[in-house]
């Protein structure tokens, strides 16, 4: 059977890589004695995967993983055993049996980020609140540069085309908090630094920006 699970990655764990996140989950699975299935071949490894890895340095309350179990286990038992063996900052908050033939990662359609933006003056905050309503009205073109086989490749993209929605969460003191839904397609998605650049350009006098991924959306139900 397969289990799909949603988990958090908070605090100091935001500084560990995707591979280290996999190692943390694998180590916790070994400690639980849950019988995980392994791949075949010369170098067998647990049938465990994480959907759309998180950027280094970013917290999340909405990461998704998938694991294949050799036997049967209830989602409640799986969550309980794993959470007793996971480090602080990582917690499974939802789990369910997964019957779709497609991998969870193949069903992702978008990701949702929360941004908390600080301002030094109340006037700047008020102007930013007004600007948020029209933040998607104009194009915002950036250039991506990458080196491949000693050749420089450049590509321009319109950031706004990747953003499906902006939703205000709350205003507290000189901070505003809002969510953005970012498209994920065959060309990938926006990088966190690209999102922050867009926000800084669109919301004048924006100061510090705190970022957290809060969910992934799927084209089909996964749990």
C-alpha cells in the first residue's frame, strides 16, 4: 500500500537540503519499524519521495511526501509512529492511503506562499495595501540566465503569468501578510527570489519580507 502525507518543515530545519530532508524521513521510518518497500537493483533504497522540493532557507507548513509500505497500516498509526520519531520542526499533520497510479509529484498544479512584508511608515503600508489590489494588472518581465556546457542561455519570463491569485490575510502593526498562488507547469515555477523581487518592485518602500510555503495544490485529490 501507499501512504501520502503532509508535513511541516519549520525552524532550523528550513536550512537542511532536500536530500537531508529525505534522510530525516528515512531515519524516522527505520526507527518506527514500519516495513517500507525498497527498490530493486544493486543499490536498493526506500520507496519514498517528496513532492516539489522546497527551496533552502524557506519554512513550510504544507510539504507532501509519498511512501510505499510492505503491508497495511492505518493513517492514524502511521502519523503517530512517525511523529514520535521526527525532530522538532517536522511534523506529519495529515496522512491517507494513496491509490492513484500517478505519483503525487505528477499531480501538482500550483504552490501557495505566504508573504509578510514590513514597512517603516504607516503611509507606505497604506499605499501598499491599495497597490496589492492591482499588483497583477501589469507585466513584470525578468531575465533568467544559466550556464550550460560553457554557453550562457538567457530567457525572459513574465512573473505575473505564473501568479493565479493574491489574498490578503491580515495587517498587524506595520506589517501586511498575504498569500500568493504560484503556477507549476512543464517549465517549472517561480523561484522565491523572483517572487520577492516582484513584491519589492510592486509595493513601494517594502522592507523585510518573510516567506513561508503553506500548501501545494493538485489537479486531482491526493488525500
